[in-house]
């Protein structure tokens, strides 16, 4: 008999009753140090007081009215995001997957007005853009697409880091957009070198191809900048945002330049829940906190501290770890063992991590994690690795 909850996840045998900051607690009071943050979602930690306050205040006023009416909280969030980014305009969704859907629609609608043959979108091996029809077609892997055909056409996957293949593909007359994660998350914490992102932006400028940045996982302060593409000194034409922007509340967004979004007029897209007052009020507070004095500098400093400790961990356990890669507070431990084994060993030491592709375990702690908590995390990971070495 199928269970009441559709069994599409292999869930860990853990149930949490409450959380605070970087910690989660079970019903019996057992505390776990959370280095996953709900897969980079709880960017300000669990039950962040400033978010609890704004959520409570907004919940007492107004939750939902639909986009049939003006929503002041939505307009305020849009102003904050356009003020702090390249974008001229925003559309609010409920998730990263929904943001991907709109990004694809926006790119294709842009060219439908100018050069209708330019429908093809380039993506990269190892990418993850969500689980909708457009998102799995963009990723193109058998794991994502098997059994779900026929797939939405018009996507081509290129090898990660193959500049010749990229240049050749970008020159094709039917290519309208290229979709890139500045740091691949699910793909195993693979940062695109700054010079490569700059080169991609140059190619887009040469060919007119739109650049779509998927910053659902690597955005919102995760790398030590508000958005990861800022490290390379470039800007996309369209950007997908979600996860950390709501600090735990479900909300996403598509940000775009006026040129990229110009064709999206009334009726071309919509959402019943997207941009509701509750989500936008919370997200606006997240943006205010992250753009406040010293916040991102703190992320960079704590990220450097964590990186140094992880390098020591790799050196201490060469039979368990191969290397460490990432930036900010987005790190991947490349393992010589199955990532699931390290995750399981972490459970025994009451530390939570997240597996990824390429034999990597992800560390995505709240951006507010303290240096003392980083020290505790490293100690628990060290003990977990020692367990695996002994086994």
C-alpha cells in the first residue's frame, strides 16, 4: 500500500521539533548542528528573531489577496532587489522551480518578438534547475528525465568547462539563451572560475544570446556576495532566485533587465500565490539584513575560517576526503567514500550535512553561524571521519 505521503524521498530517520540559529532539536531534546540549513534555505538560521517578528506582524494584517490587486509588500521587495542588483524588474514566484519556468518563458518570449528561430537554450552538464518539465529538460540527465518523456524540446547540454564546445554552440543561429549556475550546487559545489563567467558574458554580448543566471542555491549571500556572479564583475540578463531569499518562507523571484523582460506584458505569465504579502514581507527583511553593514563581510570571514578548518580535515583524513572546494559558506567535501556514508556518520555525531553529485558532501550552514559553532562543526566532522576510518 502506498503511504499517505508520496514516497519520492529517501528520508533520514530523524524528526525535528524546533530549531534555533544553527541548531535543530528533536522531541527528546537531542540537538543537531545543522550544516545544511534546509538546503541553503534558512540563511539567517532557524527561527531568526527578526523574521519571526516581521512574519507575525504581517500575519496579523494580511496574508493573501492574489495578483489581481496591488501589493505594497511586493512592490517594496521589488524596489529593494532592483536597488541592490543589475535588475530593472522582478516577478515573484513560490519556488526556484517556478523561477526556472518563467526564466525559460521570458527568454523565449523575448526572441519570439525579434527572431523567432532563437528558441534553443544552452545548459551545462551537472546542472540542476528544478524538477518541472522545463527544468529537467534543461538538466537533461537520465536521473532527472527517465520516464518523463516526451521532454520539452529546445535544450542542449554542454560539457562543464569545455570552452570550444561553448563557443561553437553559441554561434548557432537558433540559440537564444544560456543558463548557468555560477556555482553548481547539486552538481557538487563546482564554482565557475571568474574568467570563465566573464568569457561567457563576452560571448553573450557578441552573439546577442541572453545570459540566465541560476542563483537559487548560490545566491542571497551564500558565497559572501549578495549574488555569486558579482565575484566575476559581470551581470546576467535574467536571474533565478529562491531558497535563501525567504529565510525559510517559500518564495522565489525572477530578476531581469528591462531589455530582457520588455515583451512580458499583461497575461504572459501569472501566479496565484506568487508575491503574496506574507512572503514578500519576510523576504524584504532578509534582503535588508543581508545588505546591512558588515553582514556579507562577516559571511566572507566565517567562510574563510571554515575553509581553513576543512583543509585541515582533508589533510587529517586522506582515506575519507579527497579535497574541498567552494567559497563563502558554500563548501563541498569531495570524498573517497560514498557521500551517504559521511552523512550517516554525521548523524551519529549530531551534525547534519547534505549529499551532492560528484562524490561530494555539501556544507551549507546558516550564514549567521558563529566561529564557535564552526569550531564545533569541524570537531564533529572530524569524529565522523574517524568513525569511517576505523570502519
